[in-house]
C-alpha cells in the first residue's frame, strides 16, 4: 500500500513538472506581444499630437467706404405737366390731324368736330391744343360722337418727367426735400439711375396714412418713359469713409461681437479673435466703429470652426483692395 501511494505521488509530480514550462512559455509570449503593441502604438500617438490642424478659409481685406441707409418704395413715372383736351362743340369727330407720340404747339389744330344736325349744317369746329407738349393719348376715332365734357386727348411735357410715390407715416421723419435716391426700371435690368426729391407733400393722406413725394431724374434720360414703374431706393443716412465688413463675418461669443483677424504666428498664419464694436447695418454690410482699421484682413468664410490662435490657410481674398 505504501508503495502504491509513493507511485501516485511520483506520477503527479511528473505531470506538474511537464505543465509548468508550458504555462510559463504562454505567459512569456503574451508579455512579449503586449510590449510590442505598446511600443508600436506610442509613435502613432506622438505623431497625431505633433500634427496641428490647419483650416482652409477665405479672407476679406478691409478698406474705407461709404455706407448708405435707405428706404425702398415703388413709384410711377409721370409728366410734370399734363392737360386734357376737350372739344368746344358736341358732334361727330370728322378728322384727326395728329398721332399719339407727336409733339404739338399751343393752339395747334388737333382734330375737327362736325356739330351739324338734321336740317342744320355747321362749319366744322376745330379742336386746338391748350398747351405745347406731346400727345400721350387720343381716345376716340373718326366718326365717334363727342361732347364738350369729354376728354378726347391728353398732352404732356414728356421731356420733363417726375416719379411719384408715397411714404408710409412711420417713415415721414426720415424724408426731406433734396435727398438723393437711386432708381431702377424693369426695362433696364442691372442699371441704376440717380434722382433727387424735389417735392414733399405738407400733409398726409388720411385714408392711406401716407405722404406723397416726387423725385426727378438727375440727369434726365430719354430712355425713361411716362408710365414706367420705378423701384426707388431713397438714401436716408450716409456714413463716409466707414469701416465696413460683411455682416456674416461677425461671430458672437458671450454676448459680444468678434471677428477672426488674420495674423502671423510662428512659421504660419493664424486667426486671432478680435473684439469689435458694431454700428449701422445695411443689408449684408456692417459698420465697425472700433476694433479694425483699413488694410486689416479678417476671415470671411470658415470662421465658425476657428478658435483664437487656430492655424489657417487662406484660399482666396476678397474686398476692394484684395489685389494690392
């Protein structure tokens, strides 16, 4: 029995001696692999840390320019003087001596009216122009019956035109005689004409709560015709030599206005957060009263991703002086 027990112990001891080298080999191999992985990963991490992000942006070069605040209205081109033509006698229109668009002189005969009735024959009555100008309308035709209260033609001084429009009551305080305006017409897309306010009504229309004003093109342009629809941009305030930037370049941080100003960093171009004070804003332009000067460059596109000191690569530069 004792011999058997000794044999069993000897067998277990041999199995342990055979198993231990295998375990030690596996542990050594695992440690070696883990060490290699750590050594291989370390250079990648260091490379990522060393590489700095560079943002591609567009820049805007600042220059002093004028900024105009304005009101927009629609108006109609009309003649400064227009008179109606009515016959002296009622009867049948027998002759028309003028055509629409033709210039006429005061007392020139425009047409003849026959006032004869059954049993009575009269000499044809002439219809004369009450003023010099251009015929802009002649309604009846030969053979039509007219009366003394009927307007058969209209004469206007088409060489002297005006633009009539009305201003809402809330804008009355911003309108005055002599103000400048730019005018555009659908007939001439992309082209602007200059005009000035030469008459401001002293009263308001109580029905529409508007005030009538009149403008005159300066200089007059023969291409503009009576009856055209005018799009008026009335300049109410103008700032000369202002620092003006695109409104979209301004970013808000903690309730304050900032822009990213282009600056030189160590071996690269960076964007510096610059606090600014805003003035008047018109359309997509913003006046800057403090924080920037002519010649400065600011980031105009791509600024939403930037932080103070971010490295940037300027793709394009816009602005009046971008070429200099």
